[in-house]
C-alpha cells in the first residue's frame, strides 16, 4: 500500500499521484509553495519528502518529483523564495538530496 501526507498553509498547492507499490510521500509547505509528486506504476518502494517554507511570507517555491524506479529516495528541502527543484528517478536504489536556501536558485537531478 502507498502512504501520503500533506500539510500546508495559505495559497499552496500539492498534487500527489501514487500508482506504484509501497510508495510514501510527505509534503510540508508554508505559504505560496507548490509541490507535485508522481510515483508511477513501475515504481516500488519509492520515497519522497518535500519541505518548503522559511520566514512567514509568500515564498513561490516549487518542487517536482517523478519516481519510476525501485527503492528510490528523494528529499527536497527549500527555505527561501523563488526556489525550484526537479527530481526524476528511475533505476534502483538511487537517492537524491536537494537543499536550497536564499532566493532564485534552481536544481535539477536525473537518476536512471
């Protein structure tokens, strides 16, 4: 079975799709953040954790995670404004950690 948890404040958006087996997703957002998680039917044991926020205010941070692999793990932590992270994980046993602070940074991770 899959598990998902979403906690968010004002004007935030979260879209979690879990079509695989044994997936887990956690999204925590504060104000004006967006997160999209897609664990596809080919995924098994995929884990995604997204934490976004900072001091109180509209942040406009975004995180997108696509997981098609087996036992893949993605952790995204963004504290600041106008931060963006995109993670795509296939294959098996891949792990990704993205940590961003400040303003206007962008990160892209692809693991196959």
